[in-house]
C-alpha cells in the first residue's frame, strides 16, 4: 500500500504543475474575489449573491479540474508508454490504479480546500465589517458536499478511463453527471409512470447512476432562515454514499484494469 | 493478475456495496426532497419552458436550464437577480416581472426577491402623474403570500405584508393579522420593524387600547435588550432608539385616550360635499368642501398627570379626501400565489388624494391678519397656535370684518383676542414649558402692550387687525385628474363606473383626530356620514357617484354631480 501512496503523492505533485489545472484554480479564486463587487445591492442581498456565486464557482472549477485531471491520468501513462516502466518495477496494477485515484482525489481536495478557505475567510471579513452575524464557517458544509460530489466524479471518470478514450470519457462523464443531478426527476418519473417497464427503467436509473444531486446543499447555507430536518444525518449519509459508491467504481476499475492490455 | 477466487471475492464485495448504495439512497431520498434543500417550485421554473404557455409564462433559456438542473440553481438565480437590477435601473420595469417570477421559483427562500418584487409591483407602476397602477396590488400581495408560505418561520415577509397593507392598501385589519403572525412565527423578529408597525396598525384599525398594550409590550422588549449584558453595543443603540420611541408613543396614546373623551364632543359637522365636472374626455375636475377642525394648540402632560388636551381648536389644513374611480362592482381579489404578473387591461382603477386647505374662522373681538390680495399669505406659526387666521380683502368684505388695526382696536379685543395680541407682541420663549399665557399673565402683558407704542406700530405693519364681525370658511379641495395621458392604464372599456370620495378619520393626522376622534366619534355630517360596523364602527364620510362610460369619455364640459 505504501507504493500506492507514493504514486498518489507523485500524481498530486504532477497535477499541481499542470498549467490548465492551475488556470482553473486561479480563475476560481479570482472570480470569487470579483463577486465582492456586488456593492450596488443591499447588504443582505449582496451576501446572498456572494455566497451563491462563490459556492457555484468552487463547484464549477472543481468539476472542470476533476474531469480533466481524471480522464487523462491513466490513458496518458499508457499513451506515453511510461506505464511499462512503472509496472516493470514491483508495482502491481491495482497499486498503480489506486495510487492514481488517490492522487486525483487528493489534488481535488487541495484545490477545493484552497478555494473554500479563501472564500470563507472573505465572507467572514465581509460579515464582520458589515456588522452582521458571522456564519461564514457554515459554508464549509457546502464545500464538504462539493468535495464529496467531486470525489465520486473523479472515481467515475477514472473507472470510465479504463474503457474509453479521454474525449469519449469527457462527454460520457459529464453526461452521467447531468443525469445524476436529475435524480429527483428520475425518481418522480419512476413513481408516477403507469407503464411497468418504464417504472423499472427509471427506478434502475435512479439507484444505479451516481446521484450527484444528493450533494446540492446550498439552499440552507444561502438562506439561514431555512430549517433543515436531520441535517447531520443527511450530510453523513451523503459522505458515506460517496465513499461506498466510489469503492464500487474503483474495485470494478481494478478488476477491469487487471485484465486490460496495455 | 487476480486469481479466479480473488476476482469472485471482489465481485461479491461489489455486489454487497451496490446493495449498500441502493439502501443508502433510499434513506437519503426523503431527506433530500424536503423543501429546505430541494424546493418543489424549481419544477415550475423548468415546467415554464416545457409547457410553452405563451408570453405570460416565465421561461429559462436553455443554458440557464442546464445550470439549474446540474446543481447551479442558486447561481442562476443570482445571475438573474443581477440582470433584474440592471433592468430596473434602466427603467425597463416590465422586464423585471418575469425575472422575479423565475427567481422566486428557483430560490423560494430568497426573501429579498419577494420583498423587492412586491414593492416593485405595488409602487413602481404609475401613470404620468405618479398615481399608482392599483391593478398591480393583487399580484404584489399574492407574491408576498407565496413568499410567506415558503418561509413561514421568518418575520421579514410578514413585515412586508403588514407594511404594504398599512401604507398602500390601507387595510389595517389585514396589516394587524400579518404582523401578529410574524411575531408568533418568528420569536427572534425585529421588535422595531414588527412591533412598532403593529402598534400603529392597531391604532389605525380603530383599536387604541390594543395599540397601547402593544406599545407597552414593545417597550418591555427593548428594555430586555438594554438589560442584556450579552447584547452588542450596536444592538443596544438600536434598542435605545426603539425604547425611547415606544415610550413617547405610549405617552401620547395614553394621554389622548383620556382627553379625547371630552375633546371630541360635541361632534363637528363636516359639511362635506363634492362637485365633479368632466372638462375634457377622461379629464375630471373634482372640487368640494370639508369642514375640518383640529387642535391648533394641545397640552399633552403625562399619563399620570394628563394635560388639558385641546387648548385652542379651529379649522386646519392637511387632512385628505380619497378619490377612487373604478369599474362598478370591482373588488380586489386575494390570491395565495402569484399565478400571473399580467394585469387585466380591461380593468380601470384610479386612486388619488386631495388635500383640504383654506379653512378659517374669526370671532368678533379676535385678531386676524389682512393679506390684501394675496390668497397664499401665511400666518406666523406662533399665531396659528392661538387661532389667528389670514383673510384676503374679498374675505374681509364678505364677512364684514372691518379694517381696524390692532393699535386702534385694543379696547375691542375679546378675551381670546387679548391672548392672541400678547402672544403676537411677546411670544413665549422656546423651551419655557408653557403653551399659552394664562389669564393673569394676559392681563399684565396687555397693560404692558398698551404702553408699548413701538411694538404696536410693529404689529400694525404686519397687518394685524381686530375683527368687528364673525367669519367662518370651510376647507376646500380641488384637483384636475387627467386620465387621458395613460390609455394603457385607463382603458374605460366597461359601461359603468363608481367614483368614490371619502374621508377616513383613522388616516387623519393627530391634530385632526384630537378633535374628531380615532374613529370619527367627534365627526358628523348631514348627508354623507357612514358607520362601518365591519371596521370597528368607523364613522367616515363617503359619497359614491355612479357614472357611465360616456360621462367620462364624452367631449365637452359636463357637470357630473353637485350644483355647480
């Protein structure tokens, strides 16, 4: 397992040197700072706008970083033939894959953490200056949900990268991301449909496609007056869901990669 | 490479984990579908696109729809709100409405959008003369009700509903209901915003005892904040202002509760009458008479030691006659949800207020100010308080008041006239604590004035005179209301209309209510007095004139009612 950790560390340091990923990060941070330009609005409206935009920018930047990083990790190694060098050492295929996956989720964690810290501190300062109650640290719950969503997204992209080219993987991952966000609609379609086949089809979609919609948790953070029932349970269940589903995808990826010709 | 048994083992683990995923999702679903996390109204924003229900429906562009569906719902709402703000500042008010509809669907917990949207609907659509388009009151109130339904435990929208009913609709009973609900639903409500407005609403709804109880409650709440060691200095600062305001209002209410019992009797006859003329198509001239009497000087005192109440009374300016032209039988509907922001173009409603001015009186032996030909001359505030009015030459002749200057008429001054003369000559210093000279002081000051030739010359130069006759003139109102400039707002598509002219004592200023009472107890009228039992026995003046479409849109001058 220490081999996987070494690979993960190397993956992270390689990823942090990649210009395009750093560009997304810089754009993310800059855009967060720019949202503080909504001064034409009343303080409370301004804060709602800043919080909504900030969380959205973190999410969008995170999605781009996750997908572009994860779809290329393994295919790049195969294309450049560097994978032979690694696998010729006593590095097992599953260690290599786990290391790459660990590096991906670690990189995403660092990016999300950086953007979130900048954002939360900026909001806290704004609230303090404005004489408002400082609740900026509640936004970390939104950051956590965003990270777990991206954790699952990385796992999905890496799983699909075993079978598909990066270009196909890009569109496939994003399509599944969109479908996964429509989970309320698939659930309603399953519930309301009269046709048994259609009912089972949408039920299968609802439960088998990763439910990225579970992690949309911005409403209570933007609107503090909203009362959420069983908030802690909801957040914990989502974290466990992301971990368990990612485990499914990574185990399947390991099994598939084990037999794949490189 | 894994062996066959290892592969089977791993696949078994995968199967177990998949079952775990399905079970977890089944547990997450009910929590996720709660309105606090996933509002149901989002589907309406999306359905607006899918259903294609014409221009009346708000619709999201595709890229916004995609953003909404992929978890960027509130980012989209934020972007739309920024866009809405730019539409507002560029004067494109109609474009603001579908945006408000979409944003409140996308984020039904964003309070500011509801409150700003309702304000926009109820205040910003006006005609050329800045009269509100009252057809927008229905969707505005519906939007607030919808916002309250989506945010039941937060006071903000209850306050907005209370304020809009108080200020715009003048439905004080509904304002009271909304504010009381806000107090109950949100124990952390802002005392000044909810509590103070509730007290004012109770007073305006004809419940002064309820208002007094509310002021006491509000003062106590502010005091609790002041006594709380954990309260911030900012919060204490606001509580100090609120406490002082509440105590002052409480004092006024309690004293008035005592003194108005006597001060409002006997009732004043308003002699209300109105003349309406059509001077051009869709242009009305409304004029009339209203005898409005109020307190010129008032002695407050304290609740423990109330003052004398009204010291000097007489005709006053400032109260308003409401004029409303509407389709016959029109009644505002109350909806629970804003189903449409379009208004019915066939409905006509015009509402305005006419100020009453020019009431005056003088008794034999009192003072008056001769204004000559100047119909807009003013009287010093100091003299207004003691009941001195100004009269033009025509009025002096009409009432036969004479031309005796003050210096020559000292011997003819009545007791009231002497008080007026010494007040004019030797005004009481500001901050002296005295409202008026008492009888012994008047006598002493009159003796001094008789010897003070220089002062008398000064007063004569100001055209102060002693009245040889009696004169009384009722207050009048007059306005030309031009509805021809806004055909979109005043379509006149129906056959019959009601022109309603009314005076409501509950909306009159304090100095008028001091004489006629909170609910018109001190008001009467020969022809137009109405007692409204549904509004706590409100005694008000109301005249309704039924007009036809031709009356309003025909050409030429036509008197529609009255004697002129």
